[in-house]
C-alpha cells in the first residue's frame, strides 16, 4: 500500500530526474523510505495488537 509520503517521494524523485536536480531527487528517495518505514511500523503495531487481542480472548474463554 502506497501512502502519501511514498507518493510525494515518487513525484519529487521524478521531478528531480526531469530537472536534473539531485537534491530534489534525493529528497524524493528519502520521502519514499520514510513512507515505507511508516507502513512497516503500522503493520508491526497491527500485528502485535492482533496477537494481544487473540491472547486476551483466549484468556476470557478459560
């Protein structure tokens, strides 16, 4: 799933390539990396929350 940071990063990277602006291109790559890191952190948090909820549900049954 692409988030806003990744999308903005792709646009900036492309803009930097077209205008031959290495700074803008690098900024775009960094934005994309930040967006991917945010997605990974959210996935991990969701996974942990799911495991905690399943464990809590198991304990309620006992």
